[in-house]
C-alpha cells in the first residue's frame, strides 16, 4: 500500500513539473510575439500560460505589459492589481 502512495505522489509531482514546462513554453512563445510587437498574439500566449499555472507571476506580469504596450490600460491595470492582491 505504501508503494502505491509513493507512486501516486511521484506521478503527481511529475505531472506538476510537466504542466510548469508547458506553461513556460507559452510564456516563451508570448515573449517572441511581444518582441515582434504582436500584442494580441502575446496576450493569447500569456493567457494560456496563466490558464495552466495561475501562479506564474512572469506570465501575469508579461500579460500586463502586453496590455500596456497595446495601450489597453484598463486591462493592464486589472492584471497588475490582481498580481498585487495575490502576491503582496
């Protein structure tokens, strides 16, 4: 029985790591679009990363910056305020 629990824990940790890597993939894709000033595509990628890992502060910060660069200040402020609330 103990072996089963260890296996379950291992699989859970492995899955979490895999999700983090997928989230990082979307952040990198978003960064590529951001550098090309393709704000909507960058926002889409950062949003996907946040959907996978809501606590990914880099993705959240970049999302706010992409909205700011797009001059969508309403959404930028919402993102930054949510970040401040979640990570004072």
